[in-house]
């Protein structure tokens, strides 16, 4: 059990997902995690689960070692101005999960020496299956290690270069929606061929989980596993070829590249473009 006090500033969807995942991992206590947001009544359910909730960001920072920034991009400057006096280089690690705001924009607004780390998780963090990319614009191994130790409890992590955060946003954070849409499409196909909707969704979701687990466990290329399923004149290759004819792979690739392009605009505008 890591008795690290954590403040999550801006506990909306991603902030509460992080808190929920950390507590359910068994490595952190809900009572050691403080959540803040402007509409505090929306955190009543988290309070019932044992989390500390409040509206005072400065107090939350004072009580914590790790501060996770999860506010909207347009709020970041105001929030940093508010909490900067409480951030101490010897006491705090600041982790931002905000899209469109790089570490340099944050370090310029806090005391010199405060460790700042960027983390890009996805919403599967709530079930401890996030893919989280971590980066820092400084060589600060201890801060990176702390951030990694936190996010390792709620999924997989990878340390990347700061300039790769745009790609991480598109492939990891946005990507979960793309795979959810693919599962939804598969379940709709299942309904059309005769399954009831709940059964179709369960089969599609478990099949997707099995496919991902095969790749992560065996570390084979997807085409290797595909070749093991396809047979001459078989139903699998017929379906695959038809999906490719309809542009399945091209659509997925295009969706990721378009998301990356939009993410790059968010970064160039300091998070001010929606």
C-alpha cells in the first residue's frame, strides 16, 4: 500500500476515473485522495466511496505530495496561478493529464524546481486497463518514476518523448473511442445475423478482449494471428476481404491521423481550441 497523498484538481470524467482506478487497484486508499471541482455536488458519489472532496484547490495541494491536474485546458492558467504559491520543489510532483498543454507551459507558471510530468491515460483507467503515456521536458528520473508507479497500478505505461504526446493523444486517448466504435459495429453485425443485442455485444466485446490479450501476451504481429484464423476459401478471409474492400483499415488510419492533426492544433493554440 502506497501511502501517498494525491490531489486531483478538476475531478471531471477523467479525474474521477483516475481516482476510482487508483483506489480499486488496492495500492492507494480513497482517504488519501482529494478531489476538487467547481460543481462539488457532482462529487457526492465519490465522497460516499471514501474520497475527500472539496472546492479549495490550495488546501488540497497543501495536503498532498502528488498533484494531478485534470482541469479543462482553458482553466489551466487560472488554476496554476491559484495553486503556484503552495507548490514546493522539495514536496510536490505535478502531473498534468490535460490535452493541449505541454510541460513547458506549466513549468513557466510554477516555482523553479517543481517537477512537472505529462501523462496521457485513457478512460479505461477506471477498470485498471489504461494505456498511459508519460513524458517530461526535464531529465527528472525520480518524478517520472513516481508517475509511472502510480499509473502502473491502473494499466500499462510507456515513457515517451514530449513531442510524441500528440501521437499519444490520438492513438491512446482518442483511440479507445475508435475501438469502442469497432466493437459496437461488430455487435450490430451480430444482431443482423441473429443474436439479441446484449448477447451480440457480449460476444463482440469478449472477442475484442481476446484479440488484444493474444497480442499483448504472445507479442506476435496481428497478421500472424490473423493467418492462424484464415483458411483457403473460408468464411474469415471472405469477411476480412470485404471489410478491406469497404475501407476498414483506411478508415481507422485516417481517423487516427485526423485526430492527431486536431491534437496538434490544440497544442499550438495552448489548449484554446475545442
